[in-house]
């Protein structure tokens, strides 16, 4: 430790715990991992707009066949807390939970503003992102339904990696349909999935009718998450598997709230109450998993007092230019329509390196919160984001995932405003993943020598 800025101070005892301030890292012991997930549907002021089936029930029937039965039931539950199965709970420590809460003091010094910044470090899990939090639950429930294998889609590869690891831990096969642009741009993510024993297919692929149709029209199709979702569902339906959903639907977000529930405990330990919460949005599960336990408390109180910000990529501007309406969650129109902010299921995004942000819509629950004005949207371009990521890496030592790095420009904007006004802010960020498998992508944009 060097100097007073690095000292840890125990301020006062709190029973068996201690209230601590000025610490870089706040850890929970493994026996304090939350035992229940949180369900925001219990605290919305009105029912969420339900899914609709424009095909007279055909899509709902597909959904019932391909989705594990218990997650499908939970999708419509309004029970506030859902008990985590013991088989899932015992595997959370095995994959790196609880994750630490880290104070970004060097970044605060760089910003030179009256702000405190706390990072919920989901990149500390074994697969390097928040995605494993729900992957374990999905695979467990698929096994309970006697699935022969599991399928899913992945963009940047974080979700695919998580499903691959969860499948390995539960001893079941995984087939991952990876967006074709990411399949070739992010080979290390693909190698990680294969290391865990998964089979990874570039999407569109020649394994499904829908994929073959798209490839016949364009052999160099870059793919999209909407296409990969359709392929995953079709492959499961035809071969006896179960499709596990990596984002968007409320059940997946519910499974991921273990991160937000941990963060609440950690902030209580140090007596902090953030007034700004910022997270990146691919489909919405990172954002919801981190912040639904907080905004749920506020909804129950009748007043949302904090500032909540959802951040996306300007190349896929769903959080700033999306329209709140019913739309298809998948390009092949296999699954029921959901009401959400969307730029269209047929949207084919450019092959940006932040592949996890290429989905065309925002989760229905998060879309609802945005429609009420409780959550703000921001979008940033790739070059701006990557430059901020490099600065962050140089001052904090941690390389964020390209997706995660999208939060950094808005943090700078808040800090700049705080410096002008003198208003103090405490910020909580869902730091959704590390970028150690994305360094070649950073090199391409930032011009590193090769």
C-alpha cells in the first residue's frame, strides 16, 4: 500500500460484520450468496403487456416445446422471490460467485470530479461475464425436463461460453449458434466454448431450414442474434433438445438478479447508497440482473429517486431510437411477439466488435421501465467507447469487454457535469465482463501494431 489514499479504515462494528470505507474491494463470504432470485413482476405498478401470437397459437406451442417448463412457468409468475435450487446454488461458488464490488479510485482521480464509482465486477466469473448467473439455472431446468442437449444463440460469445460451461458442469451437450460475424471476428470466444465441449456453429448455418434459406440468398450473410435465435429454436425442436434463452425474457433476468442482490449486501456493508446506476444493454439481462433489486425497492415505495441509465451502441440504436411496440424476438418469426423497444426484427446490424449489443430490441420489463421515464437511454459509437476503454485500462488495470466499455462515456459526462456544478454523485456500474479475449478487436480499432 502506498500513502493514505490506499489505506483501509474500519469505521464501526456492525454485529459480526464491519462498516468499512475507502476500500478498493468489498467481498462477501461464500455462505452469504443470496438463496433466492428477485422477480420484478411482483413490483410493477401494472401487469406487463403479455406476449401475443399472430399465428393462432402456433408460436406458443413451439415455445412450450423448446423452452424448459419451469422457466416458462416463472415467466408469468408474480412471486417476488424465487428459491434457487440447491443444485444451482452449490455451483455458483464453483464459477466465481460472489463477485467483488470494486471502488474505481484511479478512474475517479482521472475524472477529477466529486464522484464515487463502484463496479460490480461480473468479469470475475470463470467465463468472464455475468452470463453464467443464468446459464446454470437454464441448463439445470433443461435437465429436469430430460433434454437430450441444449441449444442457444450467442453474439460476442459471453452467453455461449456460459452455456458451454454450465452444460459441462451438468454433463449435457451444448450446441451454440454464434452470429457469423462474431464467429470469425472473435475466434478466442469460440475456442473457449469448444474447450468446454460445446459444438459451435456459425449462424446462419446449414443445420436448419432457416439458415440454409438465408445462405442461399447471401453466402456471406453476417448473421444476427435474431437469426441465431430462430436457428437455435428450430434445431432444438427437430432434434429433442431444449432452447435456453440468454437475455430479453424476464425469467432470464430473474436468474441474473443474484448479481444485484449481492451488490445490495456489499453496499450496505460500507454504508453506501448510489444515486446513479449505469449498465450496458444488449438485450437487457445484464442491466436488469444488476439493478432490478434496487429499482424494485423504489417501485414498492411509490417513488423512483435514483437516476438509472441504460447504454447501447449507436450502431444498433434501440435504446435511443427504438419504437415501443409489439415485435418478433427472432428474425424467423418462430417465437411469440413481445412489446419492447425495437428497431425491427429484420434489422441486420453492422459487424461491430461489441457483438453482444447487436440485438434489435430491449427486454420487455426494461422497455416498460423506459416507457415510464424511470430509465434513460444513451448510445455511443465504437471508436469513442474503445478510446475510453483504453484510458480505463491504463488507470485501473482492468480491460473491459467492448460491450461493458459503453458505460464509460456516460460516466465521464456525469463527472464533467459534477465538476461544473459541484454536485456529488455515487455511481454503481454493472461491469458486465472483461475484454481479455477481445484484444485483437481493440487492436483493429485503436491501431495497435500487429
